[in-house]
C-alpha cells in the first residue's frame, strides 16, 4: 500500500483516479482548490465502498501555490501524482501570470517540498500538447516540444523541473497524455470527443 498525494484530485481525471486508487488499497490524500465544485468528492462519498475507504482518505482544501498547505499535504506521503493545473489552452491564455504560477512555479515548489518531506516517487501530468501542431508524419517522444500556448509552454517547462529534480532517491517522471474522453463526476465538455458528443446530442 502506498501513501499517495493526488494534487488536483477532484478534477476530471482525479475524480476517477482517486476512487480507483482507494479500491486498490492505497491511502489517498487530495490537495485541491475545488475550482469546479465538490462533485468529485460528493461522488466519492456516495460510493457504496466509502465507509471502508473513508479511513484511508483525506482532503486538504487549498492552493498549490501555498507552501504551508503543500507541506501539510505532503506530510507522511511516499508518492505524489501531480494533476493540479490550469488545464487547457483557452483558460491558460486568459492570464499568463496565473498559468505560469500554477503550471510552472508551483511545480518547482512542489518538487522541493516533496523531496524535503521524503517522498520517493512523483508522477507529473504534462500534456501531448507540448508537441504543438506538427507536419511530421510520425510524432514520437524523440521530437522536441514546440508548444504554442501558455498552457503548453509552461507544461513543457515544468517537465525540465521534474527531470532535474529526479535522482536515485527520487523517481520523478513526466507523462504526456493525449486528450482524454469519457465520463467523470467532474465532467469536462471542453475536451474534443466529449464536446462532439454533447453537441451531437444537444444540437443534433
Ligand atoms: N483531461 C485531459 O484530456 C488531459 C490531457 C493531457 C493532460 N492533462 C493534464 O492532466 C491533469 C488533470 O487534468 P484534468 O482534466 O483532470 O483537469 P481539471 O481542470 O479537471 O482538474 C484540475 C484540478 O486542479 C485543481 N486546481 C487548479 N488550480 C489549482 C491550484 N492552484 N491549487 C490546487 N488545486 C488546483 C482544480 O480545482 C481541479 O480540481 C492536468 O494537469 C492537465 O493539464 C489532461
């Protein structure tokens, strides 16, 4: 059993990941500002397995940019799954400073505090959008990122923070998911397949 901190654990991905981790027997703590309501938390508490999960779950409601909240959330954790972010291109373009603070600066602080707290393993959710719009027929991990937006630029830069923090005592990796689709208690309709599905239903 791992003691896991999931940042952004009640967003679209986290609201599906957290019950999955609990069902695997892990101890799960979530750090989240709950920007998109408490739908993920409510779904978790409505799950028939909640009475069993409750003793292995905790929520720290707070901002990833707040060192004291992050320290509190990291205490006693061996693993971090970092999901919290300004999480799409249009939102990231509204305020570059906010996007940089959350998607880059705060990742540096999280890494430093995680090492200080004795965390052994960190998985950082970057994004396939770091590749930008490409003309090559084959896009693979060997290509240099060419981010086009503030969201993808700060995701790409945060990958370097993660790689430079990694070492023998601290296994830190970046993942670059493509656009995800499907249901989550915190539903996103800005994602391509979800939006097409919603438009097909509502607009015929
Ligand atoms: N959903 C996708 O298709 C996709 C694809 C590639 C990468 N990603 C990445 O995966 C991660 C999760 O994506 P998602 O779809 O669940 O996003 P989401 O926007 O649904 O969830 C992000 C969560 O982070 C929280 N958050 C935002 N700023 C915060 C802050 N300053 N402090 C604390 N919490 C904060 C929000 O309240 C929210 O619950 C993100 O980093 C995103 O960039 C997602």
